[in-house]
C-alpha cells in the first residue's frame, strides 16, 4: 500500500465551484503533506498511537482542512475555502 490523498467525500462535494488555480494550489500542498506523512509514519498500517488531528492549511487564495490517517496511509481534504 502506498500513501495517497483524496477528497472526502468527493471532489465535487468538497471543492465544487472553486477556481482551477486555487484547486491546483490545494492539490500541490496535499501532495507535500502526504510526502511528509510518509516520511513520519514509515509503516502507517502498523501505527497504534492516537491519530493526528485535522489541520487548516493556508494556500494562495484560501485554505483547506486536511486530515492524515496513518493506518489507512491516506490524507483527506475535507473542506476548501477560497477567497
């Protein structure tokens, strides 16, 4: 299993109507966060500690809420807010 990120519950629900340039910034930052999680949780499937809390991440043009779930080796974009 490899680390990945996805929109939860779907891209349309979370980011529908957002400008493409803003979505590109969100996805670029989500890629960075997943690379960092992969380095921090070397074998996420065996992780037994308390999972990290969701965090608000600033990007040009707005922000988004991101949650990392080490046991699933996945990150989730839960909400986006653009200005």
